[in-house]
C-alpha cells in the first residue's frame, strides 16, 4: 500500500505516528506508572522533581526501545497473527533500518539521561532489563520454552525497582518485593490472552503454554498463579511496608482476580479469557494505587521498615 493510499484511508496521517506505534505506548504507560510508584514509595517525603522527571523519562525511553526491538524481532510472527498484522513493520508503514535506528536513539537517550542526571546504578539496571526483555525473552525464551512468559516476565517486573533505585541510589528488599508482585502477576495476566490467541500462536510456531500443554492445563495454571499472587500481594502489609488501607485493597482486588481465574478455569474454551485478561490490568493498576494511597495517608517511612 502506498503512502498516499494510507493517508487517504486515514490509517497513517503523520509519519511520526508510525514511530509512536512502535513504542507500544499503552504498555510504556503502565511501566511508567509502576516505576513512579517505586519512586514515591522509596522515601517518606517528596521526590526531587529532577529525579522524578528524568528518572521516569529515562525508564520510559528504555521501555519504548525494548518495544521497538520487539517489533523488529517479531515482525515475521506479527505478519501471521491477525492481532498484530497492522503493526508498522508487517504492514510496511516503516522499514527495519529506520526502526533499528529509532531503537538505538531511544536507548542512547535513555542511558545518557539515567547515567548523568539520575545515577549510574539505575542506568545499568535499566539496560539489563532492556536486554532481558528485548533479547533474552523476545529472541530466545519466547521461541524455545512454554515457560517463556514466566522467566521473561522478570525483566518486565523491574520498573518499580528501577524507580526505587532512581531515588535512593540502591535496591532494597522492599523494592524487590514490588518486583516480585509483578513477576507473579505476569503469567495469570498473559496466559488468558494466549489462550484466546492460541491458534494464532500455533500458526506462528510460538510455544506458548496453551499451544504446548493445552487450554485446560493453562487455565489451571492461571488459577494457581492467581492464588500465589493473592498471598504475595499481602506481603507488604505483613512486613509493615504498608497498612490497613493497602490490606483492604489487596484482599478485595485479590479475591476479584481469584474469582475471574476460577471462572476462567470452569469456562468452556476461551469464553472467559478476555475478561480475565482485562481484569488483570485493572488489578495491577489499582493494587499499586492502593500502595500509594496507603503510603501518603498513613505516612509510612521506608527507612523504618
């Protein structure tokens, strides 16, 4: 399709939008939010605006770079799957060299910002998370093992730890706990979508769990992980990192997740898959919001934990 045809159809009115689409902006927004939570929870007082601004910008740029690299590596797969066929690379709206240069530019800007205006440790950890997602997960784990999303989720769980490190210059057990929550959340978040798109993953030759082990087994794993997540989500209260406001939120949200996972397990085929997937995004956003509300209302001091 020519550029004039694209413009006429309203698909691609501006060149910049092609690059914007490569960054998976909705995913980057969630990453930025969890990094922000890590920043705000790390200190009892206000975060310096320079760290807040440049830390979030640097982490977000790295996440965007990882998304672009993911697009480059997965363009053959994206061309097969109906959900991803209209992405910039498989649709021909942008070519690989331009996308690769864009990823390099984003990575360079991210590292310069974090190294010079935040702290070197945050820059190093952010780069390792970028490599973990864009290379180790996308290039290897995704194609080799049905446990790809479990181990690949470790890199995606890093943002709150990175945000914490940006402010304090170090990592702590509390920061790792925030990482652990997202790490355990990732499989029951993604596997319902994988069940819904099972045939497409099979056509693309990707060994997602429902492709290799079947839908029923995957549903059971979603239920098991939702129960694990419920327990892990209570840990901030148990170690006195948070108070009753967070506890109530975690219990209510956790019961909701287990309910959807249970419904998904009992459902026929893929009938409850997308409802479970949708609730998982709602769950994580509100769970971290509860952490923030509790932190500022109760006035907890991380240095006293």
